[in-house]
DNA sequence: TATAAAAATGACAGCGCTGTCAAAAGCGCA
DNA sequence: TGCGCTTTTGACAGCGCTGTCATTTTTATA
C-alpha cells in the first residue's frame, strides 16, 4: 500500500503551529523557541515527514544540487573524487550531478549553459577547469564554482596539488639513488599538470647541476600506449637512461612493458617511476614507485569551499594547496 | 550582468498563446498544430527559455532524476556503467544521481528510503541488487527499478550477463589448449556472479569428463591480495595446476605476481586467465586473457528499460540477457 | 449547408515550499 | 503595572509549472 507522502501542512497541523514555523525548524533558522522546535520535530517524526525538494527548490530558487564537470579518462581518479565530494554533499543535504564531458567539444559551452539552472554551483576538475571558454562562461553568468587546477582564473577559488614539488621530489629521489640519466615522459600537452610535472623534473636537475637533456625527454599523452612508445624511443637511444620517470601510472606501465621487450630487469637495469598511485601502480610487477595525490582530500576541500561560497561565506584567500606524497615501491633502485 | 531567466509566461506572451500550449510543446504532447508548435519554439529560442525543472517536478510529481545504487570497488566498472547510463539519461532529459553505498550497512534501508522521493526510479547494480531487504523495500513502496543481477526478484525487470556461459567458455578454451589441471579462484562469496562463474567452470569440466578437484579451487574475495594468496596455495600443492582461471582481473593480477614469486614463466609454465577485461588486464605483463562484459550495453539497456517503465510501457518479458565475450591475450598458452 | 465528432487551445487551481511583512508574545526596567 | 524593546510566530502571496476540464476551432460526414 502506498501511503501519501506527508507535507509541511500535515506536520504544522499535528504540531499546532504554522507551516512557516515548520519551515524554520527544517531550515535551522534562528528565533524558534526550543519547545516549539521539539514539538515540530516530534510531529515530523511521527509523520515520517521529509521536505519536498522540488517545492523547496522552486520557492527558494535553489537546487541543492552541485554539478561536477570532468573529462578524465582515469576512472580511479574520477571515482575517488566523486566519493569525497559525495561525503561532503551529504553533510550539507546536497546532491551531486555528475557531468563527464569532452573538453574539446564545441558544444561544451551550450551543454554547460543548459546545466547552469539545474545546479547551485560547479566543481570543475582538470583539465576542463583550464578551458578558458568555460571559465569565461562561468564568470559572465556569475555561477558559483570551485576549480581544481594548477592555475588561478580570475577570482574563482581553486584547489591545487603541488605537482611540481612532487615531481621535483621524485626526480631528486631518483638522483639520490645514483641515477644520472633520468628519462622523463611528459603527460598530455593540454593538461596543466603536465607542465608542472615537467617543471618539477627540471628544477630538481637544475638544483643538482645536471644538464637538461632533450634526448631524455619524450612527449606522451597520459595513456599506456604513449608511455610504451616513448619508452621504446628513450631505450633505443645510444645513451639510454637508467631510470624513467613517467608523468602518470599508465604511462609508467607502458615503460614497464617496454622494459620487458628490451629484456631489462626492473629495477636492476632500469628504474621506473609513475605518478598518481592508481591501483594499477600497486598491482604492477614490480609494484610501482609513484606519487600519491590526496584525491579525496582535494574533493572534500573543493566541495567544502563551494558550500561556503553558496552560503555567502566566501573566504579571503581563494587558493588551497595540498601536497602530494612519494610512494616508494619496488620499481626503483640504484643503477647497475 | 545577470538577466533574469525567462519563464513559460514570457514565452507564451511572445508566441501569443497560453502557457498551457507552451507546456504542451515542451512536453511533446500531441494535439498541437505544427504552426503553433513552430511559433512557440521560435519564441522560446529568442528568449533562450529553459523549463524550470523544480516547477515541473513540483507540478507533475516527477523528479526527472534516476538514482544509481551500487557498491562496487571496481572503479572502471562503475565509471563505465555511469557513462552508459548517462548517455540514455540525456536522451530522455533525465539526470543521474549516483549513490554508492555499502551493501552490508545497517542504515542502507533508511538511506534509500530517504532517497526514494528524490528520484523516479532506480538502477541497482550488483551486489546491492541482491540485497533482499532492499528489494523488499523497493517492492513494498512500489518504486520503479531495474536490477542488474544474475537472478530475478519478483516481477522486477533485470539485466543479466551470461557469467556462467562465459566462465564455461573460458574453461573450455583452457582445456582446448591442452591443460588438464585448471585451477580456479572463486570470487567474493556475497557476489551472485561468483557462484555463476564457478558453475561455468564446473559445467565445462563436466562436459569434458574431467573430475572436479577441490584442491584446484580456492576461495578469493575479488581483490588482488586474495588472488595472490589463493595462487600461492594452489601453486604450492603437490600437483600444481598448469593454468589458473581467476574470477576477476585483480585476482588474476595476484596470480601473475605469485607466478613471479614461484619463478614461473607465464604462459609457458603457467597460463593465467581473468574476468572483466579491466584496463588492468590490458596493461598487465603479459597482457591478460580475460572475459569482456558488455558493461556499457548493460547500462544503456538498464536505463532504457527503466525509462520504458517510467513511461508506463512495461514489457512482457522482464529479463534481458547479454553475452560476455572471451578476450584472448598473451597470458595463456599450451602447457609445457 | 448543417451537425456531430475530433482536434486544438485556454482558464485556472494547486503542487509544497520560502520570503516578506505584520502581529503577538515575552522581557527588562522604571 | 505599563512602556519600549526584542524575540517568536503566523498570514499570505507566489515561485513556474502541469493537470483538469471547459471552450473554441477544425474536420469529417450526412
């Protein structure tokens, strides 16, 4: 049997107050006497009342939904971000609308334009967060958002992870192991973090007075196949590297495959390092030395910042920077 | 500058019709003259009108949102399902609300109970779809849903994938290669598909008149670690198997690691097969022979069936069965 | 041409809530 | 006790749409 869902009127009648008072209680507004509050809550409980979101949305012109914009082929990353975001959403009674999209799609702007009234704000992940048209759209329409990106855009709050520092650390770690020819595979050229990771690699070399050698660097695209072909190229060179640092884990997996092809033992003859600490990395053979990003933290933080924004409490400082961390496993060791 | 969003009234005024007619056009209702329809559409276009979902929801008592319930640690699977589901959702103007949950949580029922008014229906993935309390809740409250599961529940429509047949095929394939001692690692005991995959293994053995040997079978939990320990057990036995068929890819990765430990060459000394065709499988070394499930298809189908349901067009036959497919890669070969 | 039936359109209530503003109740203090 | 203040509560409009049902227009048929 389907019993009709109880409304604010039912609760008000049972509690002997006006519907407005019920509304106040459920919106945690001040200036409601405790005894009144209790009456209302009790009544709501007996009736198993739940506010009707649609009605609330219509009346308040709020959706209680936030949108998540992303174009990330890495499902582990996406899932983890979703998870962290949902945790915070639930605290605030918000729902999450996921919107995977193609950053290079010409329809992107229309698409998001249509979404804008369905959500109160957006969390925009890399690399979509670096799309200037999109940022402009959000800005012009005064849409609340938090960007996960390595670079600022206007006054938008943004969350960044110390990609450069982490890449620097990883490079330094490889140098500390005694490597002198450390290869590097750059990530997808459209991804902001690709540049930062490369910058980190370069800064560590520089600090150690090691010349940056273009022959040790190859341009990948963040997928295994590109990692494989880059590694083939690097390993075929006359002065082959004794370590290869790939800008993400799938590419590092490609390097591992190439090492197999070349009959190189990892890590004795070739050290391999990745970035992201995906499950892939843990499950590789040998398990991959990599960099762990605090993904859940990023997601939680981004969501919290957005919630603050939506509640009008915008912060002074709009950048929050988190640090990534080295995870040393068996794929790296001293050379020779 | 933020211009106020235009409403159905604006469109009606500009088109010179009543708001009800505008409503009809936007809901694709019949009985609107083409010329009227055109006028309305033109007016809507100039005003850049978009129906207000909240208002529509409130008035129609529909949410235009479907919920996706899952508890799946495999992010590739989840992401792919989300993707397929979203494709269909967009066609129908629906949004997707994801709700990862813990199948064994005591609060699950409350949680879903609270969600029920926020969505028009649910897509329930395994293993949540096999939770009897949840199914009962959905049934009692007459909530529309489509289950992705290997078994029926009452009259609910359900989508299943031929796990058993696929496992049978894979086993047969290994036998065809000449293996006589084929090990098997069972999946998580709470997962319906674990049983089916085991059943497929057994049926293939039986057809070939090969005795089912308990010593060749180990109980895993769908994760790499359990695959590793199961493989250690199987490989330590006096009559070690020449092939191991793990019920999913992470466990097969564990088997691969164990093979490394035991100094066994894959596939010359040990063939390894997985299930699911996760990216893991493609990226393993050697690349893993496995079973590909039509995940996107499952998701699309499930969503379509749900949409049919919501529109009152319930089908006669409520089960849709899709077939999985063998993917043969380099991790399997003839023994010896 | 008249008439019935079908198709197209509109008037209006109301979905369940929040915002606004006014009214009532409670409080401190002379 | 009464005054002015603050705190608490309520009445009511209206958010933008859809459902119902009445009305008008068109079409088919006699």
